C-alpha cells in the first residue's frame, strides 16, 4: 500500500466520523427542541385548563345566583 492509498483510507474514515458526529449533533438539537416544545405545550395546557375551570365556575356561580335570587 502506498502513501496515497493510505491517505485515501484515512480520509474516508474521518469523513464518515465527521458525518456521524454531525448527525449526532443534529439529533441532539432536534431532541432539545422537542423537549422545549413539550414543556411549552404542557404550560399551554395548564393555562387552558385553568381558564376553562374559571369559566365553568363563573357560569355555575351565575346559575346559583339566579336560582337563589
């Protein structure tokens, strides 16, 4: 094996390693963004549940006031 073949084999391996590293970094970024989206979605759900509870309790209070008045 001459030096050119040796360099070609080394370059192919390092290119593959770099590609795998880039793919791993991309996956890590995507997973982090998904975790952030899940956290934001959970916050939106809790706020929406609180708002619906507030509306339901207001309607119930109005009904009770009209029945008792």
